[in-house]
């Protein structure tokens, strides 16, 4: 492992990391006060003297930034003239309208560095050959980040892009990559295609997968049903990542599989409750981030909407940084269902455990008395008698409550999952009033 991509700060004590971050934080605040129209107005309106914000705790004196702010004032977050912008990126718009982000040369270098150190955290090296099976165009940051990070690491890269199992396997057999960058459910599709077409995938060159977009772990950090299904079929090392366009930073899992590691040189992370107060370790909280070293569109105390647990004990890999557990759900997607608080990922894990279900979406809606209801729309190749009851019984066993179930053609579900120009499947549809 190259020390270049295992930063020394990630092995330091909590106090040393805090002092290090506070120095970068003060530098970023000064940059925002001079260059950001949005934050400049905020500081003036709230009478905030950034020179007095000296510690991480002092950040509590600054209002939170939301996705609504980004939507309403998108261009006011840009801190550089257009002739310094190199790349334009658009968020996926999963919970609202897409937002445009801009990156300078320095930001692209930072993005590549982030991904390189994240790859190393996930036991990758310059000797690997990565096959990218995710979108790398359409103004999508993740594919670009993976490419640039692998290049910085000195690894081989194959830009296959999303879908087409036949092309994926043709590439694997021709070039012999060692690692997939993939959505976990697509790995299952690759294995299914291999089985149907006589491909000896167990003895292929693929040794590991860097996973994006779907959780590999449950709240207790055990493998999710989806991850277990992959491991049962294909003995790959699976590494989860958590990232977003707004962060321009990833939290990557190491071999211990105990959460994604924080890169303190790139981002400050807080965890807050619904009132904006810090939560303790072991309590679920919304992830709030402050980017460090970003020029184009830096963010200060930005509410991601993602609910996570965090852990502060040192890891066996040698890192002492905070670790993030899997995303339990998004703040706006929380469902109060028959007295039980439910986030969509918990529903997905149950549905993935039902072998008869081949495809599904989850809908939440408001009933006649103003409370939340859940409808599962499912496609089942082999729909047997009593299947609806078995699905509901499975939910009752896991959650003590059961949603409504509607069986639909696969074509209908696929259309709902990929509405419009969506770059990734939308499994949860919130129709609540």
C-alpha cells in the first residue's frame, strides 16, 4: 500500500485530526466570505464574523444549508468566474429538481485524489484493472470520479458503462479486469447471465467489487440480503461506498466492513437530529457536511438528508477517523406506518429476501384519514397461490406491520423505475400529500 494514498492524518488521534480540520475550516470560511454570493449574504444577514469561527463546535453558530437553498439559488453558490470552470455536473434529482455543480481544475484534482485514497482504503492498488459498469457520461459525477481516481492510482480502467451483460462479460473475458465498479443488483444480473450462458464466472479474473447506489449492510453492519445473495452466488470481496455530488468526497469501506471511512482532509462531517442538535454515537442522525478545499461550489453545513449511524473507535485497518454506517434512509422519506417508523431501505431488504419477487417498487401515499400507507408493486415470474399472504407474513415477522401488495407486469415496474431521464433506478415513489 502506497503511503501517498494512505494519508497520515487518517492515522492520527482525534485531537490531532480536529486541530488539522479547524485550520482547513478557517481557510475555507475566509474563501466563502470573499467569493460566495450565497454565503456572503448569509454572513451579512446573520451578522456572522467568520474570524470568530475557530473550532468545529463554533460551526453551530452558522445556519444549515439545505437542498432547497441549492435549488432556489443554484448560481449564487458558484465562487469562480466561468473561465475557471472545467466541468459541469448535475445531481440525479432523486428528491427534487437536479442541481448543477461546477468544478475547477483544482476541484477535479481533489476529486481524483479522493477516489484514489478511497480505492486504497478498499484494498485496491495500481496493480488492479477496474471495469466501470456505471454511467460515466450524462453529467454524472460518480463515473468521472472513478475514472480519475483509478488513473491517479495508476490502475487500468475499462469504461464499459451501464448495462448490457453480454458486453460486460465479453470485456471481462478479453481484458481480465480484477475489480468491478457496480451497483450491487447489477452484479447479480451478471452472475445470472453467466449461468444462463455457460460462463464460468466463479473462476473469472474478477476478485472484488466497489459498490455504489444500494446498501451492502444493515443497521448492525451485517450484510444486507442483497449482499448475502451476491456472496452466495459469487465469492467476491464487496466494498460499500457512500458519496454524493454535493460532497465531492466518498466514505469508503475497508476490509473490516465496519462503515465507510471519513477523509478529514476533504470534508467536515456532523450528525444532527430533527432540531439540528448533535446526536451521540449510536444514535441515528442526519449527515451534515462542510467541504474543504473546494473552489467551484463549496458547501457549508449542508444537510444531505441522509440518516446514518456513526462510529468513532479506531479501526483494525489502522485508520482512526469517523466511520459512517449504511444510509438508513432519507429524512424526507421517513414513513410513519401504523405506529412504526420505517425507512425505504428496510423495506428493500425484506423484499430482496423473497425469492419469488423479481422486480419491485415501493409507493408511499396518504390515506383518507391523513396517515401514511405503503404499497408494494411487484413482478413475480412464478406467481403462486398464497404468495401475497406469504409476502405480508414476511413483513409482519420483520417489521410487525405489513404493506399492501399489488402484482404488476415487469414492463410497468421498469417504466416507473426509470421515469424521464433518470440515470439510476427510482425504487421509492413518495405520493404523500
